[in-house]
C-alpha cells in the first residue's frame, strides 16, 4: 500500500502533524467506516467517514462519525441551502479523484465546501480517510478544520 496520497501530500504541504494507520480494508463490509474503526481498535465516534453530497445541486463534503448518519435537512441548513442529497458514487469519485471507501477530505481534485460534525470537535484526536482504502490519518479535530478549510456544524440525524 502506498503511504503517499494526494491527502498526505496536502497535509505535509500545510505543515499539519498527523500519523498514518493502515488496516485490512473489507470491500464486503456493510458499513466501511465501522469496519475501519473495528480494524484499528478505535470507537466509531472517533473514526470519521467522508461523504460527498449536494446542496441545491452543488457538491459539498461531509465529515462525520462512522456510527452516525447525516441529516440532509441539517446539511442543507449548514450550507445555507434548501435541499440536500447524497451524490451518486460515480460522480463523487470523479469529482474527488478518490474511490468510495477511500475518500479523504484532503487533496481532492476539486476543493469542496466542507462541514465537520460538531460532535467530533470534542475529541482529543480523530481519524479520517487517508485517500485510499485501508489508510487512515490520525490528527486533531482543529487540524482537520484547518487543513480542510472546513466549518464545524451539526449535520447528524
């Protein structure tokens, strides 16, 4: 597995401190984020998943605990829109340059407006995808916000 991805390059360029953690990705897992949390031995609320959605037809990035679901009503509100929906997988992959199961909030082909669930801000450290399946990045929630140029928002159901 390559430990250098567009996500790790972006973080290094910004001078963000992070650690990489690898695990055996299970393509058959029902919920990839939960499988990642179990594989690295961390509680699911600390292992965040990255989702690509659309608010009023415009793409956005959502980062939330792997054991929670996004509320489309709250997502729309967080971005000042009227409606939100998940982006179809092929569109999300083309837009970010990452395969689903390996989407990172960093180093995407196109920089998207990003919201991180506020519940994650209380953690000492969190994990987000490192840009490929089986690779997680451990960093502080504050560094996640800085590096992703994200806002903290209540986006979970």
